[in-house]
C-alpha cells in the first residue's frame, strides 16, 4: 500500500465506506515512514468524528485478588504467586469516595472493578447497587464485574448503572493461549446481554500477549460486529509472578500503529488507551491521540500506578485538546 492510498482512506471512511479485513491487515503491517502516514490519516478520522475532545475515565479496584481464572497476564489470578493485595468488596462509602476523587481529576466516567469470574453473592450485589446509588448523577457510572446474569445486570441498571465493561482480552483464535478457565463465548454473551438491556458497552482487550498483528485485526472486527460503544486498548505491562513476567512490551510505534488501525475499523467509536500506556509509549504518550485515540484512563490502574493526573491534564492542554465535559 502506497502513501496516496493511505491518505485517500480517511475521506472514503468519512463518506461512509468501511475498511475490510484484508485492507486492515495491510495497514497494520506497514513499517518505516509509512507508519507516520498511517497516524496522520487516523488523526483525520478522529478529528472528524470526535473533534478535539478527550474522554477521561477512572477505575477503582473494589475487590482484589484470588481470582479463579487463569488469565496469563493477570496479577490477581489465584494461579500465580504475585504481590497483589487481596481484599474483599469495598464498602459503598469507600467506593463513593473513590468516585469523588475521580471527579476531581475531570473524569467523565467512573468504573467499579472487581476480581473474580462473577459477583457470587446477593450481599455483594446489594453493596454494589448501594454504591452506584450513592455515586449519583454527574458522572457516567460503569462497572466491570465479570460474567453476569441478566437478573444481576437488571438490578444494577435499576440502581443507576449506565455502562458495563467486559473485555474480550484478545482474538477468538488466540484466546485459549491466555485463558482456559472459561470460554470466549461466555464473554461475548455477557457483552451482548448488556447491550440488549440498554447499557452502554465498553469492551476491548490487551495487546502484547503473543498474538499476531492479524489477530489484533480479528478482535477489532469482533468488536465491530458486537457494536460496542467504547474500546479500551490496554498494552501488556508484565507483572512479576505471572506467565507473562518475561514478555517484552509492545514497541511504541507498533502500539501507535495498532491504535490507528482500530480507528480505521471503528471510526465512530470511543477508543480509550488505558493500561500499560506509560511502559509501552514512554516519551510518545502524547501521540496516542494523533494515532486516533479520543480517550484515556486517568489515575491508577488495578495493580500499577498511572501517570500523575496533573501531568496527563497538562499533556492534553499542550496538544490543544479539551477534556470532554469540562
């Protein structure tokens, strides 16, 4: 693919054409100077559909450790010996305090994240509903609670939950390499159910697990088929004690190229660069927006520290962008 073909694509996408799997694979294979052509083209698509707004989200690790799933990258899995702190579900007031701190960082969305396959007890579900109610309006309320039942999701919706987050983690064809304790379709079904119940859906994955570039494209087309609203793009930050401990991180330009191709495939969606941003992009962090992202996570991650909020907000201002909702 030559540079003219790359630069012609944004106008085609803006006018309604879609990028197919074969074209997307060609784009993600670009190297050398053509990577910068790809980033410039993706930036045009982002500017058209998302303007100059950056969507910020924050999370709280509301229940940590001892997860019965064997995901190879996860420091909270009971299968691995890591330094992850273990604790049960936080009280509603503590979750609300975390939400208020997120609001102070100009976060538009706040997500309650719990370890484990699912919420196991009615008591925990009731605590989560209380937390959602206490957080109240003024910030999009989201939760990431694992593989859910319809009944549990409905209770959370009645409490005021607006968005549900559930990652696929990787492509269907690669999933068995990173998790054997549940099926890929369990995750797909949860996302479909959340959509059917009227939730906004936040669904993406983590890159750098050993998947091929084509498998990254494969996951993007699965997300397109599911018609999710937001795509969190995480990049592996290897955690000591997990199977991924010695894995090399994704090279910065490869990471930017991946973001750009997702913008080509999913031009109207929110693309949120989240975990692993600091270790993957290093001095190139600001380029995630030029590569097509229109959002990022502010504050800390589940087990690792994030960039200082004031530094991230300054970076956004320096780029001439604005925080959505502020």
